[in-house]
């Protein structure tokens, strides 16, 4: 899948892909230190003196379509964070082959401490000129389908966002589309490892070791999930349906752990009227009363939230915050025998921790592949199609994309190289960059370049 543009007189040559050359050139003049050859195209900081609302919109790259990305509503939101999330969306939409670019919104406040509806309306009003032509919103941390209803009405266009309530023709993220996609990504990875043996694929010694160490019944494969919100809870639900053993889930309040495997359907039922895992202890009285009525009593072993980094597991799924797998926590994951990380959260792994883990033969399925279920579902909603079609398309696309990245990773190894060399992030990122780069050429009007590239079949096939 070589993509050689060096023969053409274009300001962005193939050798620039992934380099920081343009970043250094523009750093001082733009005042926006993160700018590079891919974007961002627009950075908008908004403030509404009437409500006090402060927000950020970053439209990173729209060469593949209007920028798509959720609105994060949290005190910790910064322009730099919104930019990084917008960039992740650029690669995510390209990897998934969707006609969307990358963008992200952010509202800077704890949604529980402000008038959430007023602030959402205010944010919508401020960014209205860009919706939906350059920005199509969705939910993210701190926002739900109800916020999307408010946003769409304020913009005055139902196409301004996805993840809307079903009454507005939406496919809410609350149906678990992202968590479903994370489970598909893990299932595909485990199938790939089985295929190495079954099909006798040529693999390095560490990859064969990894395959052997996971060659056990699915309900002996231990999974822990950090985060029990939208992504984490549905990931747990769908992994449980795949018969994998979820031994621990954590949230901001604690870590629920059972080395023999949690009863996920029961946990989800018990959590239905609670807002955090530590509230499960509050149910004890009621549970005891139930016991008097000869019903089964469930008691949970609730530890400190960071104990999640201290228990033995085969698979670790971050589904909460950015940067949680870092130089401090990555060595613990290794010590606890983690072999696969599937990134449910956006940017959960710092670059140095990523390198350390890959060097130590941990297989990482990156965020822009693993958690693309939400945006694939959004695309189906945008087209006015059904929930069933959303789940089908998520399964189809994530299976193919993860499989392609894994196969490409092992086939791009140097002969005789005995390192694991399954750097899925690197390989999948290169594919995404090729797609965005070609779209940028087409937008530029470099039709002849694109035509020749197509004639040479230099296309990424889905
Ligand atoms: P959410 O707000 O529903 O849930 C977040 C969870 O993380 C909560 O359970 C919270 O208690 C927990 N958490 C917060 N701080 C924690 C800590 N220090 N330790 C452990 N847990 C902690 O958010 P979400 O929608 O599930 O999103 C989670 C992540 O997935 C984010 O990074 C988001 O950007 C990403 N993501 C979400 C979607 C989606 O469709 N919701 C799609 C793609 C990516």
C-alpha cells in the first residue's frame, strides 16, 4: 500500500506525512502551538457573558467531510485537550471510511454545577454558523442524548448532531454502540491470535508466546475495565455475552472486583438506580431485607479505584479518562500479566507508555479503531437508518479494520525480526494518514494526481 507522491509539485509531499516540519514553521507565527500539516482548520474559543458559558470548538480537518466529534462538558476541558480529541476524530473517521472529518467541542464547567440546558443552548448559539456544514456534534463525557436534543433544536437543524433521542430520529450512544464496538475489536483480536495457530501464520516468537498464553477457554480469559459509564458498562455487557470473564470494573468512586468473575447482568441491574459503584454498599439494607424474603443477596467487594492497576488480568480496557496508562501505571500492567489493551477511552495511553508496552510485547488496539462504534452509529443515524443497521455496520467495519491492521502489522515485520512488532497503532495510523492525505489532494483540485493514484490501484480498500 505504498503511496508515492514525490513526483508531484505539491506543497505537501509524501515524506511530510507524520513529520513535524510544518509544525515548526508555523509554531511562532500562528500562536497555536499544535498546528501541523493536518490541521486544525479552526479553533474557536467562545464566551457568553449572559450565561457565563465558556467553550471551545476545534475543527481539525474537513477534507473527508464535515468535522464530527462529541461535546465534552467538564471542568477540566482545555483547548489543547479538545484539539487532541479532534485529531483523534480525524483518524477515527478516516479509518472507519466515513464521510466525516475530525472535530470536537468542549464546555468548560462541571455540568452539575451550572444550568446545563442554558449553557448547551448558549454553546450552540455561538457555534451555529459552523453547524452542520463544518461541525456535527455528538455526546461525550458529561453530555447525553438530552443535551443533543437541546443542541439540535437551538441550531434549528436535526442534522447538527447525532446521538439524539429516538423520538428525534436518533440512535443514542446510550444504546451502547461504542461499547459494542470495543467488544467487537477484542473478539477480532482474539480470533486473529487463534488464526495464527490455526492457519499457521508466520509470527515472531513473542507473538506465538502471547497466542499460547491466551489459548484457553474464553471464560478463563480475565478482563478488567476502567470506567463504568457509557463505554465501560456496555463493553462489560457485550464481553459478558461473549463469555469472557470480567473480573473487575472501576469508576471514579471505586473498583469492584471478583477474581472468579463478576455477574455483569446483575451488576448492571444493581447499578440502574445508582450513580457510582461505591453506592452499591448503600443497597445493603435493602439487600438484607430481600434476603429475609429468601431472595439471593449480592455483596460486592469494593476496593480503592486505583487497585485496578494491582490485580492480575489478561486484558485491560481503559474506558474513562485520557492519559491513565502512563509511565507510572504501565509497569504495573506488565507485572499483572496484561497481554492486550483495547482502548475504549480516547487517548488513554501516553506516547512513552505506549512505546514501553509495545517493546514489552503488549498488543494495543488503539482508540481510533476500537472505540469507533459510536461514530459509525452516528453515521447511520445521519443517514436516517435504523439501530439494527447501526449495530450491523459497527460489527462489519470494526471487524475488518482491526483484522486488516493486525494482518498488516505482522506482514510489515522485517524477516527474522524476533520482536513482537505488532504495532497496530503505527500501522493503522499510516493507513488513516494516507486516506486523509488523498482527500486533501482531491480538495486541492489535484485531480490528476488522484486519478493516477487510482489507476495504480493505490487505494485503501474497505
Ligand atoms: P462517561 O462519563 O459515561 O463515563 C466515564 C466513566 O469514567 C465513569 O464511570 C466515571 O466514574 C469513570 N471515571 C472517571 N474518573 C475515573 C478515574 N479516575 N478512575 C476510574 N474511573 C473513572 O463517559 P463515556 O461516554 O463512557 O466515555 C469514556 C471515554 O470513552 C472517554 O474518553 C470518551 O471520550 C471515550 N469515548 C466515548 C464514546 C461514547 O460514545 N460515549 C465514544 C468514543 C470514545
